[in-house]
C-alpha cells in the first residue's frame, strides 16, 4: 500500500523527467494505473538471483540535468528501494556471493538481489554507496577506466533557460574506498565505446585495457564486464572470454538460476528506470509481466510509426 501511495506522489516527478509524457491525459493516467496494478497481480515468485542495473543516484535538484544523459533516481528514491527490498524479504548479496550461489546451484533456494551500478559517476560513491553501507549491503560498480577521476561541464535547456552542471566520475580514491568497505568493481569498457562498432583487435583492446587499468587502480582482480549500451555480438562475446573475464552482463528482464558456459557472458540485468522514485522500478524487482514497458513501447510505436 505504501508503495502505491509513494508511487502516486512520485509519478508527477517521474513524468517531469520524461518530456515525451508531458501531455499526461486522463486515459494516460488510467493506463499507467492499469499497468501497475496488473504488474502486481502477475508478480512472479521468482527464485534465483535478480541483478539490478542502476545508473545515477542524485539529490532531487540534479535530476533534471542528469536525466537527459542517463537513468537517474533521487537519493530519497533509492533509500525507499533499499527499505522496500528489506521489507519484502529479498536477500541482497554481493557480486562475489551472487556468482558463488549461481555456480554452486544454491541460487534457487531464495530470492536474491544483486545491486549493480553503471558508468561510475561520483554520485554512486556520494549518494548511493553510503545508503548501501548503512543497510549492511554490498554493491558492484561497472566503471570505464578512461574516465576515472574525470569531470565534464554540461549544459542543458530547461523552459528556455540554459542551465549547467558538472558530470563527475569516481576517482581512484573512491574506487579503492568502495573495495575496502566491502563493495566491488567491474569493467564497463575503457571509454564506453559501443563494442559492436569496432574491429576485433579494438574490441579486445577495450576489454583488456579496462581490466588492466582497473586492476592496477584497485589492486584486486576484475572478473566482470557490463557491455557499454548493453550491445554485443558474437565477436564481442569471443573477445570477452579471450580477455579473461569470468562473466559479462547484458540488460534485459530476468532472473538467473544457475551459471554455466552457455550463459556466462550474457547474464541479464534488470534496468532501473528514471524518476525520483519511479513506481515501475518496484515492478522490475518484483517480477511478473511488465505491463508498463509493454504500454510505453506500444505508445512509442504509435507515435513514431
Ligand atoms: Zn554505460
């Protein structure tokens, strides 16, 4: 019930972040509500490990700028997630524990959740990590080795006014602190190039270089990779194995029950969507048929057919 109330509250903020949804009509609101209720009704009692793919977690005032570049939650929204995950008895595990469960065949014994973050922005360290620690959980951060410690000035237009902000990425100190405090790091490629657009030597170079650089920075092994833009093909899968990764992640809805040679380079992660505290995200964790996605895709097709 709390979720529904919070959902309604958050919906206007979530819609604000989505210019495509500004003309929210009564029918639109009705369908969104239908999608959410249907998602609850079909909620699946999944078993195994559900990997969640977060991007940025920022103070509410930073949401409008960064949501134009990536998927963003507010710090308050993320705090609600962690509370909701605990209240619903999902078991949060570290990446190492998740992989151990999947290899040993023990994963179907419960509903395990593994928190992962992409792109390595500084808000992961400043906004998300303190809450993860406070909850007694761990998290895994997929980082681009080329932008460690970098920051970029960004501008965007909002209601005819140009606004600016700084997009900052975790530095070596932040990465080492995360590892020291019980988190873990994986590779998201060297400079976030879409690997499917490269020749085979360059694909391998991205995978090897990011692994080497991140191992040098953190002093520990880098065994996981998340494909930039979640794009991969046969050549990318081959190179990921050659580069020595143990597992790699794509983005799609799903739960992993076991890990084997057939799926270790295409493990699904469930993408957490933008919105201060977007109610769709609870459906993503809960499982079941994703009516919200079905609805928004159908709407998109109608618009751009
Ligand atoms: Zn990314």
